[in-house]
């Protein structure tokens, strides 16, 4: 007999087959043992990380505290407290129960977590315990659905007359990873929560206000109108705010860039050559563009699609969604709907009629009924199921899809583009591979865009397709990155400082989206790239870190304390199991997060480096201050054990300073300054002496005096360095006697 399923809100047991808790009315969900995300009943695998649901998980879920950028959604009913005074308690519960259940469902459907219910207020958190890379956007879209859900409740029962106001705010918080939100334990703490609450109290009825970081992170996908800065209780300065108008684009889409594509000429030529072959030989192909978020997959595909359409071809784009209801064949269903002219608001009878008409045009009238009936099942349309025997085998549906696609290619050269296929269900992956391997004598290119996670879900992706191309997108080289930064800066701020463009190009490490976000941040805040990573970049990288197994993520966080370069012995000193490290490091290198270096600075220690400095920076920013202090002390002890003081005293000084051991930090800063002075690195010597002097207590007058004297000598020597260099040049230019 199956065990009762526990309610995530009240813990009561419920019989298999129930969708809602019989005790409190909450929607029943499955909680992933690996990442903590929720999935509907009936799912076998987690929709966020792919772990098997119902299992205990191969590895423990991360525990403890971390610093994270989170987005808080705060929703509250307007005037309900005074209204509740006039109602019987049972009537209050009858109103709040469906309200709580509806808001929980909407927040969780976008990947958020309901942290708490406070009276008639609901607090949702996005970005913890797992980041998704677009959490501010998810939170704003969830807020729009919350507002609509309350309106729908009023429509169903006008007597409820509920009015809601919502606020969304993004910022850094300390997050308790092992908090049990379903039991009311607080998950996040920080000013981001307080500010969300203050914004909510100033939001008009039926409106959504967002804070500055939320606005900056989502203005490309959400339409806003500015409001007067809010004078909030407890805030020293007015809080900037914006009112949400509507979603400007569907989920996953962004506005088209006005800047020409840079640095992808070779990849575009590869796609164009493949397309020419498809058209000339009537030989279908599967092309898969793989790359990290922001690397330029969509931009490359759009340039190619524009070229196809410009030459008279047809291109139809479908997108797999990371949240919301999209169906098992979501992207393919979108493509079929576009061809048939079906809108989401069409009644089922109208949609089925349009589909049959389209099928008749594509495959002929004789086959239209059968093909359209099978496609209607794949689209989730009701009322057109064929006889039971006709769909006993899934391949019958796939064969009808194949006939439909072949008909499209015979009518006109066609590109079927599948965006974000890493989010797709297994059924759609199966369909695309079968189409790729079995389409015949038709002019069709199946163009797939995906992140590397597709290989995790389907390691042998495309191996069954003979005519298949894999096109990995690498970061832009420095020259192209600088060119893109210059163009974007010119669009944003007029005349370009080449040094600023180069700084952005280097900081973004060749990622076009990161370049775009850094340019926007610099233009708006009139600050350098060193002023802190934009929330959008930090969120994308945090999501990538959250997607790897906990043991590997733990190693990355520890390694970040050492810096971009780190060593196996340092990881062992930080508590990592030496026996497990080789396999973990190999996996991290396979994920393109780190690189093993052939030569190590310290004998007997394997040396590694983070492939990108931004990965290290985000990993380090995740650690709370107490953990950082402790870890820096362990790293310093490791460096002393390998005698790093001989050639890297400055590194030891840095780690002891971060560990809070001022005495040792001063000692090593002075040693590093003396070493730099002996090597005629006078400017560095002055900087190191100043750092040492800044740590000396004023009460220690003798030590302060000696260090001040050393600094004065170093400054005097630095002043005379140009003279010494000129004297050396004069001597080398003198003719021999």
C-alpha cells in the first residue's frame, strides 16, 4: 500500500491521488531532495535540477548560511484587517484559505518559495535556496499572476471583493539554506525584505511596485512607469520605485539589440553553408548551437533566420519555457500553432478547425483528419482524440508530426528553430531526434539552441542523427569584446573612452550579455566596473553554481577563498576529503569551470585556476563573513606550510588580514614591501608599506614611527626612480672610450 503524501504546509498525510491537502487545502507538491525545488505530483524527476523525486538523493542538500542576491515578493490584502473584524472567524478562514492556496501556487509555479504567511500578507522568495539566473524577472511575472489570480477569485465570487497590492525588491541577503519554509522558519534576512515591505505599503490598490535593483534587472523584459521616490519609515533616503505596467515580452525573450553582431562571422558562415547544402540537396539536417547563458546563441540564430527569410525561406521559432504551463511538446506545439494561425485564446473547436485546414494544405485532404487529430493531442487541444487504437503507440503521433514537417519543407525551404531546449521535456527531445534521423527528401533544418545542461539531460544528444552538426559558441576574443563594448558605450553615452571599453571587455570575459549589462551599469551609475557586479550577471553565474552537485559546489566555494589560482592541499586544509578530490576536480574541469595547470608553484601540490574570474568572484561573494574569516586563516596556514613567505609574502599578508590576525598581516606586508623595494618595484613597495601602516594601532607609537620612516624612504626612492632610469639610459647611450 502506498504511503500517505505529507502536506508541505501542515504536514498532514494525504492519500495518493489527492491534489490538495484534506486538512488545510494547500496544493500538494513533491520536494526535491537535492535542490529543494517543488514539482507537481506525478513528476518522477525534479524540473529544476533533474534529480529523481521520491529518492533520498545521492548527496545531501547544502546547509548552513550563505550570502545571496534574492528577490522578495510581498503581497498584502488592502483593508482586510478592518473587514475581518466584522466577519465570523469561519468566514475569514473561508476567504483566506483559497487566497493562500492560489498565491502559493502562482509563486511556486515561477520557481519561488513561499517563506511565510503573515496575517493576510504573503512573502515569497526567488533566488534561494536555488538561483535560476532570472529570478527578478520570475518574481515580477509571478506578481502579475498574483494580481490576476485575485481578480479571478473576485470574478468567481464577487462577494469576496479582495484588493491586493504587491511589491518586488531585489538585494543581498543572508540565507538559511536548511530553513524549512513550509514550517514557518525564516529563510532570508536583510534590508531587501524590509524594503519590500515598505514598498508594498505604498503601492496603490491593484498595483505592483518594484525597487531599483529589480527594475534594473528586468527593464528589458517588463514595461514600467516611474513613480515618485517613496519616503518610507526607517529609511534615511527616499526609495526609488517603479510601477509595473505589463510584461513587454513572453518569458525567455528579450528586445532585439540595435548594435550589429560582432565576432560571430565564422559561426554564421557555417550555418549559412549548411543551409545552402540543405536547400541544394533536399537533405534535412539537425544543427545544435550550444553555449553558456548570454554567450550569443539567440543573436546568432536571429541573424541566420533573418538571412533565411531574406532569401525567401521560412523560419518558425518555438521556445521551451523554464516555468509555467507549456505542455510536453511546448516548442513544437508553438511552431504548429504559428503555421495554423492558432491563438492561445481560441476556443478548442476553432483551434481544431484551423489545425485541420492547415494539415490539409500541408499533407493533403486525404490525410488531414488523421494528422490533425494526432497533432491536436500533441498540442493539448481537447475534443479531437482519434480512436483508441490509433494512439496506442507514441510513434504513431511522431509519424504524423514527421509527415507534417516533411510537407512544410516540400512547400518551402523551412527552418524549425527550437530555443532553450535545455528546458524541454524528454518527449520533445525524443521527437526532435526522431525527426532529425527520419525526415526524407525535404528542405528542413532543425535548429536547436541550448545551454550545456542539455548534455547532462541527454549525453548522447544527436548521436542517432547522421546529418547532425554541433556548433559550440565560445566567448568573444578580447579584440571583439572591446569592439562590442565600444559600440554599446557609444550608443549609451556618446564619445567612448577606449580604456573604459577595454576594462569592460576584460571584466566580461567575452560574454556579450555581460558586456551589455556592464555597459548599462557604467552608463547609469557613472561608476567603474569594479563597483560591483550587476545583479543580472551575478544571478546567471549563481544559477550555474547551484546547478552542480553539492559536493562540487562546496569545493568551488572553498577554492574561491584562495583566489583565482588554488591548490589541492589548500582544499584539503579547508576540510575537503582528499580521496574524493581527484574525481570532483575532474568533473569541475569537465563542466568548464576550472582548469588544471601543468606547472605548480609549490612542489607536490596540484595547481588549478578558475576558468573565469567572474565565477570565482560570485562563489566568494556567496560565503558569509564568519566563514570567510575562518577559511582565510586556513589558507594562510596552508601557504605557510609550503613556505609561500619566500616568494608570496603579500598573499600571506592578505589572507591573515582577512582572517583578522592583524599582527601577522603587518609582519607579512612589511616583508613584502622590503622584497618589492629590493627588486626596484618602488611603487608596489610604497603601497605595501601604506597597507601595513594602516593596520598599526596609533597607541603603538614606536612601531608606527619605524613604519612611517620606512614609508618615507620608499616614497623618496620612488620619487627618484625616473632620475635613476634616465641615468641608466644615459650610461648605455655613451660611446665606448
